C-alpha cells in the first residue's frame, strides 16, 4: 500500500510517500525557522500562510522523489491534531481535496501517535512497547499495546519538556529555536554544578514549570552565572526525570522495549541518559534518527497505514483538533 502523508501541525510543511507503513520512498520537509526566528517563537498566522504557499510544491516534490504519479497513491493520511488550528486546516483541507479528486481513502492521524510510529522505519520494532513522546508541546508516556491500541499512562501537568527548554533558552538569551541551542551550550558545561529541583508529581506525570522558575531565580541571584553550567544542569534535571519515570513504567508493566519520539528526542543528553539506563535495566531502546524525531509526514503516513488496516475510510467531514493534548487512548 502506497500512502501519501501530509503534516502541517506547526511550522514544518511536510509531505511523504511511504510503502506498507515501513519503507520511506520520500520525505520532504520545509522548515519555517527563519520566518519565526525574529519573533522568538512560532507565530500561528505566519505559519498558516507559509503552509498555504508551500504545500502544493512540497507534495509535488514528494511524489517526484518517490518516482510515482499521484494516481499511484492508494490512500492519504494527514495530521489533524493536536497543533495550531490554522496550520492544521491547511493540511487537512489539501488532503481532502487530493483524496476526493482521486476517489481514494483518507485518514486523520493523531500527531502524537505519528511520532511514536517514526520508530517503525529504522527499527525491528513491533507492539507491545512503551513510548515516551517529548516535544515542544507534549510530554506523554504511552503504552503501545497493538498497532491501533494506544493507552496514555501520564503526561505533563504544566510545561512540556520542550517548552521548558525554549523558556530557559530565552532566559539565557539564546536564539530561536531554543531547545537545540540549550543542548549545544550544555556540551560546554558541568551537568552537576547546580542542584536544580526534580519535581515529584504523580507516578507517571511530569512537571517542569517549577524547574523553569528555579532557573529564573538562580539567574536573578547570580549575576555572574556560567551559562553553560546553567544549561547543562537544567538539561540534566529534565532528562533524569524523563528516564526515571519511563524505566519505572517499563518495569512495572513488564515491557521489554522502550521507544523515544518527538523533537526533544534529538537531544544528545536525553539519548545518552536513556542508553545508560536502558542498558542497566536490560531494556531494548529504540530512537529515530533526528530528522524523524522532528515533525515530518513520513511518520503520519506510517500511522495512517495501520489505521487503514481496519478498513477504508473517507472522512470527508474530518475536522481538526488543535487542543487535543493526549493520544487517543484505548481503541
């Protein structure tokens, strides 16, 4: 089955062609970083406008790179939430038009579940497994019981991990996007130089707003602070909590495999921390390459493939769900 995936949930316009849910034939991503950098964050209206400008060209590129015609596509998959409402509408309406014109099935994909499925391309991974999705807007611990059965164990109670990275980056005067800048600066610092707090909230819940506040208070009290040490110590506080709760969940529920996903899964300290703790706990660790950690349409097509195994879908009345902050739960 050849699926054309479309992803426009935030500030990446992406189209991809995927075969049988596992083989990427093309995965084209257009970034808007330069557009939003002067504002220090993503401006929703600008993001939607850029998606409108790029979606047609990006889709044509994806088909060309895959070496197929639009008529050869068997089905279409599009991210319909969560995300920015204007951005999501661009992708969903474009996908509806393509599917309707071709008379082919169309499926709406939950963005978070798409991130989980990014692990299926490069790893010999099959359910059941445990997945931690860490991105700018989400920190969610998910049981993947089967290809179409997802169960949320816990999520963030306030700031997502990626959001905390971005806020700390601004406190340190680092440019947008902040997360990668903190990661880069932290390589020069001592991760154990500052004892930032680790929030203890619920068995499988996360909280990073207090940590962000602690960093802000530290900077206010220490005018001659070492920025690299602050970045490294903050980063260490985040990755330790993420790893500790994930390993606890894997051991409690008897999972042998753990999968990282989401944009923050590119973070070097997070990947190293998980490699260490999973080795110690005798758990298999799966991590996508960085390009598949960030928002991309290949992951949407992969998730759509398994949804379509339940039967053809039209979904002409599909809506977007910008505020849907957790995975869809048991299905």
